[in-house]
C-alpha cells in the first residue's frame, strides 16, 4: 500500500511494539493488566465489535475429574473437595471485562492461567460448575492487549483511516516516517 510506504508507528520517536489479537469483549486491556508491565501506549480502549465475529462466544466444558487433575497439577494447594459449584470464589475482572483472578479451591489463579490450562480463546469468561462438569463461557479471542483485528475492521467500515485506527488502539502514538538507522 503506497499510502503507508516508509511510515512507522512511533511513540516518543521510537517504533512501538504493535501487539494485536483477534477480537475483544468490547474493550481492550492495558499491558499492565495482562502482563504486569506498564506500556504508555498500550492502555485499555473501547473496541467496537461483537456478534459479527466468528466464534465470538464459545463454551469449553471440562469433566470435573479432568479439571481437578489439571488444576491440582499446577496448584497443588487448591482444596477441590466438596461440591464443584463452591470451588470458584472471589472472581475479579480486569477493566476490559476479562478475569483478573479467581480463587479456585481457595488458591488465587489468574484468568490468563486458566485460559492457558484449559485452552480458552480468551480470559474473558464466566465459569459455572456442577457435579459433572466445569463450564467456561468465553467471549472474544486473544490476549486483549493492543489492536483488535475485528475492532479495527469495524472502525474501517465506519470510515476511519488507517492512521485514526492506529491512534485509537495505540494511545499517544504518531504515524510518521520511520527514523533513519
């Protein structure tokens, strides 16, 4: 695309780390919430997307015994006795709606860790459990930091330029000629 030849996305004159993901649950999250390190241009913003995204809502059902085995392998201090519906307490959400952490059997577990452990499409989920299964109801796909691809597409359909879209998702950046090495 000739329109973008020689341009870079810069923050304070230096190229940014332009992280992106597939689809958000209505809002992106800041790098500090997802990864623990603050990056000035990677803060949470609204992301206009939703039902047009394929597999925007997914469900992952894990048999209780499989859930117990996988979780205890990583978190041996968790108390997974009693009714599975009582295993999940103190769920806290990130600003983007994803799970920051939840106590599972009395042990704090991040939403990102549960995402990885059980193959969830994102850390934006709710969880229910009964005697047979633990069920995650998941929204979106990806880590949630930076630019949402489906959100960028929605903004383009609204008539926003590539520069407006980049500035939407990467706060305080400039789109300018790339500095000479």
